[in-house]
C-alpha cells in the first residue's frame, strides 16, 4: 500500500494499475477491503466497483466491507443505503461533511457496487476504483470491457489480485509480462512466488510465496497440502508458480524425476518406436522407447517444415533411424500416418497400427501413466516432448478407460507417439492370469 498509493505533485496516483500476485489465503482480499474502505471514507472516491469470475467472491468481499462499516460507529453513521437486491448489490455512504453542506468539488454520495464478469457487465460504467479478483480466471472480452471504466475519471486506479495462472490466463499473463518488461511507473506489480524450478517440499519456497506464513497460513497446512494434493495444484495454489499442465493427466514432477542428460540411445537394447504427425502434416515426431533394467528410456526425433512434409522422404528418414537399433515395431495411428506407414512396410519395417480411436490406445495411456507414476521413464529432457505432455488433457474413452486429447494450446503428436512407444514397450511385461 505504501508503494501503490504514492501520489505525484499534482495529487494524482502515480500508479494507475496495481497488481498483487500471491498464493491463496495470504490476505490479498482483506488488503483490498481496506483499499475499498479508504477510497470511500478517506480518498473521496465517488464510485468503486468489484468484479470476480465467481460472483460469490465479489459478494463475499462486498458483505465483509458492509460488516466492517456497520460494526464501526463512525462509519455506520455515514451509511445512506445498503442494497441487497439481486443484480444491484452495493452500499452507498454519505461524504464526511454530511449532514452539513459540502464544499465545492465534494461528491455527496459514494458508492461500492458489484459488476458481473461478462463482456457486457462493465459497459457504460465509470469508476474511480475498479477491483478485479482472481484475474487468472478473467477472459479477454471481460477485461476489454472492464479496463476502460477508469479512463474517464481524472484520478482512478485499477487493482487486480490473483494467484498464478496457466497458459490460458492470457489477461493475467500479458499484464505480468508488461510489469516485468515495460517498467512503466504507472503499473505497480507486487508478486510473491517461488523460484520456477524449486522442489515442492522446499520450505524456503513456501516462505517466498506465502508472506502470511505464521499468521493466517500455518506451516502444518502447507505440509498437508504437499503430501496430499496434486503437485501441479501445489505449485499453482501454494507456490504461486505458472504450470502449463493443470489439466494434464501426466504427473510432470515424476517425469522430471527421470531426467538424465547423459543418456544416449543404445543400439543393443530392445526398442519400440512410434510416430505421429500434426494436423497440418508440417511436423512429425518419432519417439523411441528402449527397454533397460531400471525402466524405459525415452527419446524423440522430429521433422518440421513450413509446408507439408513429403511422405516418401519422411518414411525414408524414419526407416534410417529404425535400422540403427533393435527395433521390434513402429506404431502409428492410421488416421494420421497410414500413407507414411505404407512406405515403411514396403521398405521392410515392421509396423503396428494403433488407432487413437480404438480400444487399445486407452490401455496404452494407462500403461504409460503407470510407468511415469512408478518413475520408470528416463529421458534427456527434450523440451518439446515435455511441452506436449503438458498440453494434453484427459478424455473418457467409450470402454470406460481414458485417453489423452489435445487442449486448445496446441497439437500433441510427440505425446501420442510416446504413449504408443512406451505402451508397446511395457505391454510384454503385463501378465494376465486367468483362474478357472
């Protein structure tokens, strides 16, 4: 607050946009309740609005502001009206001069109301203070409608609070990037977050993201969360870190545990390969799964062009890689790779059609997940492979199982190929016992 409420020589706020990014339960909403009250009772702000993606959060902030006012005698005397009408919730208070006459320039009645987090919710509104909670959940159409509400006021501020978002939190991500890169004095950004590559069990990382540790946040509750919750959720909610894989079925912490940059492909190990192409057929990924004593070694080859790949040339290059190793089979999805596989067959390569839409692929997904959970997958840390694992989402299969699917963030041919390669490599280890 000391930094955000600095005024220039003209008496106006230097920082017109203020962002607070911190892990949950660290008091950011309480901070904003104090800012709203200061605007109404001290700064003379005529109109303040609150918004959150979840209307319940906006109303909770409003009613707690009302509770503070009604429980403080000198504030309570200035209440003009409290509206609890659905869709028009808010509070109006008299200025500090009431019931006497106001000097010139004073705003007699000051208001705090709720705005709907829709593209039309803020249109036509004008605010001296705009507060948007959980900015990570606010989409671009809503932001585009809400941001101009403070532009027509001579001395207005926009405040946003949130914890870390995902790749889809475009409004939050853009504002944060501007704060880091632009260094504009009009944009204030206060962020408490852990170092990007820390371990989730690192107590110093907890301290970095939780300034209220020991006050409103107890270390025992953080210990419980780390032990119980999904690691990606821990990173977002507890460590205030950006995680691309919140919806991904893969536990990327376990994937990271298999990193070994010294690995090289061994021509003597049993090898299972699979390839898949993106929708535009401008990129192809060939993933190799080599069976070793302590698990599966995973490697990726890729071919990328600005225009569609030549299928004959691609098949020739894949065959060249296949022949260097003891390759048992090359799996592929017939919908994406049948034409390439036809050339491979003619070249004498043993192929294994594995339809994404069939009943086998969900089984391979589950086998691959089990191998990752058991930390049996070892790799050299190829970034594109991890990025595509993060871009996966989980979809139910018709047989009651599940399969990976593409999120809106991009295609996942490398992930599909890895599932086929690892799944086929692990399949011989699956023993089915039938008792009669």
